């Protein structure tokens, strides 16, 4: 090959390399995921009580509006519509409480509000009180699923 063809090939390589470098700087890669779960941005209801998250291993589950996973407690079956998680239990499994100014007049049919032993209001799904897990520090985490064999994510 003559020198002119080699010069054209080198110029093409330089231009392509520069374009690829420029493109990668304008479109940074997404941060690496540390979990196999992601909360979706699709609201599951029209009243901002909950939405759905999705896990590659667990399927679709319930989260609050911020994407934090919600759980139920098997021991709440003793008295339907009532919470049996108080004291230390509630410190580890904070209840999903209803804000004092929340409009609860148009909740989905499967969501109700119960009164906790301390008098505060808590959301319940199909009659089961909803809780967070204190060790879930970010949206999309499912660290509490299966704890003690009695805590479970809410499958949707």
C-alpha cells in the first residue's frame, strides 16, 4: 500500500477514537448496581399510598412512594386488622404510619388504616399492617424478606 492510503486509515482511526471518547464523556455509564432489585417509577395506585417494585428473584412487590420496601408480619394474624409489633419490634420494624394530614378518604379497596396500640395510624394491606425494615437503608432493598420466617415482602 502506498503512504496516502495508510495516512487515510490512520486519520479514520484517530477520528473514530476521538468520537468514541467524546461520546462516552457525554453519556456517562450508569452506576453499578449493588442489589438485584429495582423499584419501578410506576405508581400502582392513584392516591400515593404505595407503588410497586420489581426484583429479578422475588418478582413484583409493594413499596412506599419513595421506593422503600414494605413488609407484613405473620404474628399479626392473631388479631386481624391490628398490629402486634410494638416496643423493640417496632424499632426494628417501623410501622408504615399515616401522616396526620393525609387524605384517607379514597384509599384503594385493599388498603385500610388501623389504629396502633400507641394511638397512631398505620396502613394495612388486605387487613395486614405494613412495616419497613430498619436494615433496609435504601429504596429497593429486600433485606427483611424471610427474617425469622415471619416477615415477608408484600407480593403484588
